C-alpha cells in the first residue's frame, strides 16, 4: 500500500511532471516527507474543498489560512479515523494508560501528514486550490497543554507508542487556556491568556457518551455489617461531570492509531433550578462556574508546588475520570475487575495523578466489592510512577486538612495504607532496631508531620506502584540515594531507570528536513524507521563533500532562525557567527544567569582588547518564567537589558550579540534547534532530572556545553567525550561544596573576572535609570548562591574559550557535529517506550 517515492537524483528530471493532480517528483524530493501513501491528490483536494464548504461554511475566496487549516485538518482526520477503526478492531491483550496533567503537543498537522505519508499529496492538493501549505501550517495554534519537559515528554511518548504499536490511551485535561502567552514590555515578562480553542479544534472528537461523575467534599457513611464486613461509602457534597474529548494520535506510517483523551469539566446540572426559581440567579450559576473552572487553565508553574485547592481539584478530577473510564472498558471487555493488572498498565506521570492510589482502592472496594487485600493487590500491580524531579520545592505535598475537606474518603484510605505500611516496618523493627527508630519511621511515612501535617504524594505514588522510574541514569541513582533511599531499601527492585527520549519524527524529520534528506541520501531511507542507521554518517565526518552538504543544511537553518529573530525582536544577527542557544523554562537551577554573567564577562573582555581575533557569537535565549517566580523574571529582565547594552555598543559589533526571543513554544523550538551551533545545558549537577532539549540539539548537530547532569552524562557516553564540552562540578562535587558555608564569597574573591562582571551588573551599568535593579541577583550570588554559579564560573569561562577556538577550526567542528548526529539514535523515545513496554508494562507491541 505504501509507496516509497525516494527517487535517485539522476531520475528526478525525467520524472518532473507538473501536470495537475500529480505530485511533482521534485517536490517529493525537496519535501520534508520522504515517503507517501497512495491517496490521490484529487481525492484529498476535493475532500478539503468539501470540508471548507460544508463543515466550515466558507467559500474558497473568503477563506483565511485558519479556515484552510481547519478544512485540511478535517480532511486528514477522516483518513486517520479510517486507520483508527482498523487499530481498534481487535481488543489488545493489554493497554497502557498514560496519566499526565500535561501534554505539550504543539502543532499536530505536520505530524499527522508525515506519519500518514500525505505531506506531498496535501501540498499538491492545496496548491491546486491556490493555497500554500506552509501558510496553512502556520495558521495552526500550538496545543500548549503543558509547561516544559514533563509535558513535552508525554507528547513524545504518545507519538512513539503509536509508532511502535503499543496500544495506549493518554489521559489529561482539555484546558481552555494552555500555557500563557509571553511578551516583553521594556524587557519585563508580561503574561496574557492563550486561546488555542478560540476557533475550535478540528482534531478532536467530543464524546458526550463517555462522561463520568466526579465527587468532592461531603461525608463518609458506614453500612451495617454484612457477613461481618462493614463497608464505607462516600457521599460527595458536590459533583462535576468529566466529558471526554478525543484527539487521535497516528503513528509512523499510519500503522497504528492511539488516542489522547482529554477531560473537560462541566456542571452536573447546567443551572441549579431550585435556586434559580427561588430568585437566586447568581447563586444558581455559581456552582456551574465552580465546576467549569477545573478545566479552565493550566497551572503555569513547573518549579514549585503552589498548593492551591483548584490544583488538587484538577488532579483528582482527571485521575478519577480516567480510572472510571479504563475500568469501565476493562469490565466491558473482560468481565472481572480482578484481572485488571493482566490487561492494563497505568503510568503516573509524576505525582500529579498520585491520588490514583486511594481512588483505585476506593472504586474497587465501593463499586466492585473487593476486599482491602484484593484491592491492594490490583492497585499495586497496575500502577507505576515516574518521578521527574527531586527538588524539594517541587515535591508535591497536600495539607491533611485540605484532603479531609475535599476528599474525605481518600484521606481515610491513605491513613489506612500508611498504618499498614508503618506497622509492617515496625514488625521488622522488632527484629532490627534500626527500623524502630522514630526518625526512620517518620522518613518513610506517607504523612509529613514536620511541616504541619501533609500528605507526601511522592511517597504515596511510590508505595502504591509496582515500578517507579527515574528519567536518566544519574537521576535514578539520586532517587535511590536521597529522597527515596529508605523506601528503596524496603524493595530494591522497585526503582528502575528509563532514560528519556525524543521523537525523531518531530525533532529531526519534521524540524530538519534538509538534514533528514542528507541522512537518507547517505545511509538509505531505512533511517526513517531505524535511527540506528544514523551511525553510518560517522564514516563521512571528515569527507569534504559530505561536510559541505551538512554545513549547507546548517547554514540554511541558521538563515531561517535569523529571519525569525529579526521578525520577532527587530535585531539582525549574522548567520556566520556561532549561534549559542539556551532555550528552556527560566529557573535558577538551569542557570541562565550563569550564561548571562559569562556574556557580561565576555563583553568586558572584548572591550578591553577590541582588536583581538574574537570568535563572533550570538547568544540566543528563550523561555518562560512562572508568573509568580520573581527571581526568574528578574533574570529575563537582566538578559534583555544586557542585550540592549551589548547590541547598542559599536565596539563589540560583529563580535557579540544577545537576543531574547519572546513566547518560546514547541513550534518556535522547531525553528530554533536546527539553527543552533551550541547547546547550553548548564544546570547545577544533580538538579536537572534528565533534560530532553539537550537531546534535540545534539541530534541536530549542535555541540553541547554542559555539566555532568541528567542525561548530559549519557549523551557524553554516546557522542564521545571529544565531541561535547563538559565543565564544572559533578553531583558529588556539588554536595561537598554545599556543605562548605561561605563558598560563594571565596569563589568570587578568587575570580577577578567573575567579580568584575558582578560589579558591572550591580553598578547599574545595564539599568541606568534604576542602579539597584539587579541587586537581588548579585546579592544572592554573593551570599547564598544556592545553585553554585560562582563555583562553576571559571571553568565555564574556560570551556567557552575552548569552544571559541574549536569554532575557528571548521573541519574539526563539523566532524564533531556530524558525530553528534550519528551517535544520538539511542535517545529516540521509541527506545524509551520499548524499555517501558518490556520492563515496566509487560505489554506486547502490536
Ligand atoms: C507541583 C509543581 C510542579 C510541576 C511540575 C513541580 C515539578 C514539575 C515537573 C516535575 C517539572 C518538569 O517538567 N520536570 C522535567 O521533566 C523532564 C522530563 O522527564 C526532565 O527532562 C527535566 O529534567 C525535568 O526538569
């Protein structure tokens, strides 16, 4: 059925035929997609035209790009549905349920087209309608239902599961407003609501029949004993409806389709009729707004647990709806809920769905009459938990008082789980005095008594899960040795390492068609299915003809990035310069400030010796700060103020430029990453659980400057120590340094360069109207420096100058870049998903 249209160059001209309704062969050659299905241009063209007319009620003359996008998406969706029906015909032996409060999907059209092999057919169909595919693609809003790494990982995993044939459903929330839109007002971050649904979502199917009741508050009653068993029943005070909205996720070559099921919150009753008739019109609709608030907006913080009641309501809402849905499916297919672990594997993406532990227990006991022991067996053999951070401020805990008020039955179940868990240890403790110690029991308890009484969601998820995984090798080791050390000792096989990955279909094939084409021409089209074939590029790392083509691809991507920068910031940047890029959420531990301080030091050094042969650099930043994260917003402001001063200074012109691109997003990343020469992955060692941007850059051939943190370590192991720039303390070094009070002051004293850069920032040189503006940053570095910027600064400077030198040897640079691309195959999320499937889910690929 599938027709590979890779055409050898010699035959291209012979095949060139621009007659209507044929895909021009040359277009197939230059297009991102290197294969296509047999679907005809005429069929698709007519299908798009019909959607525009009958589904959207538009004429071709009046249609805007947004309308053409909707019409095209609807036409493609129809083709996905056909594949979907085929996928769903047979009941799979086991399904994976991926529960995530975030799915940072971005645009779906290029994924859908490429995976269906319809990119060129679509391009030709639209061309015949007088429409340009690129403009249509640009009209698709990003689905930004996530904050950063955790949400993007979930999106990559959905693509990989569909591509390698893991039957799966992703469960999340259909937020009306995804991550806020960022703009800059004089360098200060401003947030505005994002409205991706303003004109509807052509990819989704509303499923009013798949809707569930979610309770909150109320009381717990006891039934009178029946055969000696007393049953407890929860009577919620308030109920909300969860309504399913499905987005089909089509895998590579259209072989398999999974679904992303997002829940929208609706009021149980649209208006409270009794109140309405009683004259209380406002009160009557208040309950409705309260219910609908649950799926209104994504929480924009990825770095601190803000502890708001609405957040807990979101977490319980989507977890309960998802569990009810998957149990209904299971019972419908298999009859008996006890066999759930044989046919379902549930993955909790961080602790946000950790309430699944007591909720599954409650459903099994209350609705299915299972005993505590049987329910616990089913629960602990179905649930698994991925941890994404060990930073104390990001570990979720909920006040017991809040849980008791909002989820009284769940709190009782948590108490009972905890009592049994501690009792078990106390039993061991009677033989082993080390396990009797109150401090030991406090450390493994699901309730933290030291900071008011709070439920530790990480401990709850850990205890209720069959497998718990870290997201890089280092992160997994740190889970075993720090936060979960005692729980780990009780069950040493529970924690496993599953290093993150990225989907190459989006981050190489779609984002960098030029590089993909070069790879296909060099090692064959099999590389589209099996990234291990990228290895074959290595043999060409020093072949001048290949290098020239690789460099030409980069040049083209750099020009595209330069155009984007000019358009969005008004600053011209020179594609000849080294593009040095740090794009990610703004957080102190990610140390954008280290990069900015080094920029200031470089600025000073260039001004001190303007006639030296400096390597021209453009520092490119992008990323959002949580709206409440004052220090992070000040770091953005500093970067913008430094950018202005540097870019306005003729003395450094042609040597140094600094830009901060507003409103970082998945789509922006797709343009930025292929245009980068240098990838900044400079977090304090031990703090970045994995990183996934690091993988996207290295795959596209940017060299990494990084610390021995997260997956950087594994990237170094794969690309080779000669092809990456490592600096700074490792995790053990960080731990040792943290134990030395006053280290920052000493480090600054020992580094005149660092001291001078900090002095310049503190002096008001970048904030003339407000000299004290950046004192909160410089004072903090001098006093506390929690993220050890001062400890790593000199080594960072050193490695950056060695990068300058490496850039001046293009042959050496390109060889390193090519080796990066050639050796990154292991970081495909297909590999991650195969490992999860085998070692956590025990599910067969279909
Ligand atoms: C409760 C507030 C909150 C919300 C989200 C705290 C922490 C989070 C996430 C765990 C933050 C996150 O996105 N973590 C990132 O997960 C990626 C995927 O595993 C990793 O690559 C990143 O290193 C990690 O920071």
